[in-house]
């Protein structure tokens, strides 16, 4: 790697000086990424080569036809932020072409077609007929889309970048989307005319850019959790206006059901909630009986199927894992929840987990997919759900109209 590109990569590591979520981090990351992309995609880097083929999703292969490396085939995965790499050294005298597809040599001696599909074909077999079997099938479909299709359009991420955002940038670019982290809470001027448009970020970002991009932003109803069957909750949950919640005289777990307007936590009583000088009396509050979850799992749901899943907490502490020994129980409970949860938008996030007292599994909450962290979820499965949850209004299905978020005006 040339020295000027090595220095740019080195500066990426120093972004750790900022904490994720702070505006300086997002600004520094966006500036670094802009510089990196300019170097990575410089047209001068493919002078003296001809493009052999386009494998989909921005992946290409180049044949060097001049200079000392003529005869080499280069793999171009720059759409996935990987630099040009030799696909295979020339096994014939310089100047003679390597075999073209089919039969083009790929890493490990496989042909290009075999490199895409793998020894058992592209789509893995989904296990069993269960809710996370749907997840496996969904993940397989995501892999198929990633390897064979180009979505087009643009995915905008909020300035407060996080690990999920970085994973979505990569997954989106593999599909041919232009993906960019915004440096301000508005649509960049150069991207305003690109369509279709999608967003990932918090409520403030959705409100700030949603109207301008004419997006349909989906979110679960504020009272969705309270209306679930008792066997899925294992505790008492109800929604009430903030004015009423301030009158509570007993401890309860209180949270805003949608936006993070105040801290979600156990309150000794309602008197400790924000007063009328901070929030309006008609602001909805979710009031829950206090329980403790021994583990918590996140499910990204699309059309009643789990597309991606991850553990994110153990005994209330962050503890992320893509899979653990409770997966069979999670599979069974996810099937029960999705069978009963017909009042969710077609794309949403549902958190579940077993209670610490051993009485069984329960739903923790539901959240909008466009504002939820992916933890150890498959990024392609997460992206499937995000693209539906915050995408073009013209593609909005009739069943999702009741779940449209009313986009608020953001004063800049």
C-alpha cells in the first residue's frame, strides 16, 4: 500500500480519541471516510487495466494489460472498503490472458462461480419450521441479495455514528446503495436528488430529514406492549398520560414508549418524573411492574419473520453474543410472539428474554428498526429491516399506514 494511503488508514485508528456518539467523533469519521474514499477510488489506480467483469454489488475484476504486472487479475472489492488485491498470479507467460468466466481462477483454485456460491450452493438450508428458521431463511435471502443484486438509491446515517451504522454502511454499499454518514442534521445538498432514499439514526434525525426525503418512517404503536396477551408479558404494563403518571405513589419501571424523552428506569414514585415545565401533560408514559430479565435478545423482524437476532444483555449488563445455549428457547418464544404480534409494522425490532425468577420468557419492548442497535446481528438482515422501516413513502403498503411516525419540525 502506498505511503499516502497508509497514512490515511493510520489516522482512522486515532479516531478512538473521541467517544462514539459525540459530534466530534462523527465529524472526524466523516472527514476520514471522505479522504479514504477519494484515495481508494482514484481512477488513476486502474490505468493500464481493463475490466473483465462485474460480479454485482460493485464487485469487479480487472486484467492488467500493461506495465510489469500485465497478465495479473485484480479483485476489486472497493465497494466493501477493501483495497485492490491480486486474484491470482499469472500462470502463463506474461501477456497471455488468464481464462475468463466460466473457469476464471479464484482464491483457493475455485472458479468465479464457485467462489460466489460455495461448495453447497449460495443459499444455506434453513433449519426446521420455526421462527428462527424464518430468520435463517431470511439471512439466506439477504446473502443472495447481497451477492446478486444492486438496490440503488442512498442510505443516510445520522451524525452520531455507532458500530451498527458502520456495519450498515458496508452492507448497503455491497448492494449498490450510496451510503453516507451525514455531518449535520440535514440532507447533504449533493444527495437531495438521489432516490430512493432510506435513513438510519435516532428520532431527531428521522424528523430532520424524513419530510424532505418524503419518507415513510414506521414505528410500533405507543401502547403495543400494554396490549400484548398476559402470557407474553408476565407483568402488568399500561400506558397513561404523563399528568396521570406523576400521581403514582408506588415504585414502577417508567419509560417513554417511543422517543427517549426522559430516562427509562425504576422510579420510586411519579413525583420524580419530568414536570410540566419540561414535558407536556399529555406525553404518554409506559408504566410497568418491576421485573428482572436474566438475559435479553434483540430480534429484527420483517413481514412476521426474524431476519436477524442477537443477545445483548445478561443480568442487566451489556453482554453481546450472536448465539448462545438458550437459542432453542428463543426460537420457540419468538414464534409465539410473532404469532400474536399482528399489531406491529411490517418492519420493527422486538426485544425478549427469560425472567430471572424462572417463571418463563417475556417481551421486553418493541422499537423502531431505524433507531435500534444491531449488536451481533447479521448486518445484511438488519439492513433488510431498516430499508423497509424508513424508506420511500411511495412504496408504503396499506397495512403499514397506521404505523407512520408523525414527523416533527426540527428547528435548526
